[in-house]
């Protein structure tokens, strides 16, 4: 995988001795206090190291999970501070609040080239408030802790939140290397993709991907559809889907997309076989059936082996591939082979291969693939999708203001 670009911090001047607020994305999965995937922490390291090397006093802001605007021990960033320190090879001072006495003391105690991590910014209701005044008041408190701001949390740039958007309006600011790399890759996917251009979409719900499909129908050469969302497409073709995941209210929309794709010359590829089981359980007995003959008492939990091979062939023949969403229930070994086939094929692409964050990134790591086997693994599934939908990202737009 290509390395994270160095941040262009020149506009911030000499950083030695300056307090630099960095909005990172450290929203990692936890099992209790155990981090199960530290990919986002690792992705945050280059920009933090660059700032430390320049003598900055680094104050990292981040969130974890979706607390309700108040402290919740289940969502504390304390384990993240420990892991961040291990990876940086230095002590990371953890402030057990965001803008209170502990945060102010931690920042005041920093020396050049040192780093502190504030507690979860979402423990304050002002972070995610829709009220500009409430959000702005929290941003004022955050901005008071720093002399400059670096935006390096791509996973949140599609959110108009205090630590992402409003702080940038209050301090001299710059784009971090991680965000710069993500935007560069997404521009290559949308503005001038090398062809053939193949998009692979999976995951549970077709409704989550409708806008992406709509926007890419005029850009991609092929759309490969798998995961739980495929059953709504199969229903749109008139096939029974048994007890598989189905969004009945999206059937007509899927039917329209199939028609539009045919009219525009875009090839929407659906699985020809499905791995089914009687129950949604890891030890359910898998059975392969034709995609147009799913038994009424069975549910689809993965694309079948023929489909996996066909998808892999289409991917390997592409020059540009974007993949978002697993092909099946990859957490269950018996239903992970479709996702594995897609991931393996992406590692063999002679061109740009992009894993679109979220469950896709978790899947490739769980299945044993190294990050550097792919052209790029996004740290922001939702942000990536919104960019590909053609939406503006508030956390990016504010940096240009």
C-alpha cells in the first residue's frame, strides 16, 4: 500500500513550541479494554510523528463509538492512549476529560515534541450538536487549547462537528497527510479512473449504497453486487430469496438501476450461486444453490464459489477497483470465502485497488491479508461513500475557506 503523504504544514510556520490540535480518527473496535484492530491508530502515526519531529506540542482529539454526549467508561480512549504510546515509542499523556481541568493541565505540561490525547470528544454534547451556537461554544473551548489545527481524521470529515469543522474556523489550519492521501485516491476514482473500472459493493443493506450506485452508473464499467444487498436485486429480477435479508421498499429502485445500467452500457454483475443455511449461526451447515433457486426455508449468507471466481476474474482484469462491503458473513468461516476471493483478487490488480474502509477493512485484516497488499485501505467508510456519491464533505471544505 502506498504510504501516507506527508502533511503540507508550511502554512502554519515554525511549529516548535506551538500547541497543535490534531483531529485524528482513533475510533477502533474494542473488546472490553482490548483493541481488536489498531489499523486506524497506525494510520494516524505519520502526521503525529511529523509534528513531533518539528518540535510541536501535539494535542490529539478523537472520538470512540457513539456515546450520548456524556462520559461513558465503555467508550473511553484510555486504551487507545496506551496503544498510541506503544506505537510512537513515547509516553502519551492521557487527559481524562476533553476541555476541563485535566485537559488544560495536560496541555500546559507539554514540552516540545511531546503528545497528549484528550478523552473522547463525544463525551461533550457540543461535539455533535446540530445547534451552531452549542457546537461553537465547545469548539471555542477546544481551540483555546491550541495555537494551530491539523485535520487528519478522514473518517469524520463528512460530519459538521466541533472538532472537525468549527475548530478549523478558529485556528490556523492544515490538512494532515492521511486526509490528503484519502482525497487524492478518491479523486482518482471519480475524476480520471484508469479503465476498466470495476466497483464491488456488498454489505447488508442496498439502501446504504443507493446514492453510490446512482453516481457510479455513469462512471464505472462494471458494478459487482454481493453481500446482503444482493437479495433485493434478485427479488427485482423476480427470484425468490427465501428468508434472506431483503428490503422490499427498495425492489423497484433496484429494478430501475438494472434498467439504467443496461441502457448506459454499464455491466451490473450479480451472483449466479449463493451459499445458504437454515439459520444465521456460525455452525449452520452451508449449502450452495443457484441464485435463482434459493429455498423458501433458507437464507443466503455468502456468494457462491462460481460467483467468487467470476468476481475475482473481473477484478483482476481491471485497472481501477473500488470495493466497499463484504460479500457475506465473513465473521463465520463457512461464509467467508466470497469475501476472501474478492480480497485476494484485489491484491492481484495491476493498477489501483482501494478497500473502502469500514467492514471491508475489518474483513481483509480478519482474513489475514496485510494492509500493504492493497493499493489503499481507506480509514473512513462513510466519508468515502459520501465522496463517491458526489456529496461535499464539510471537514474538507472548511480547510479551503
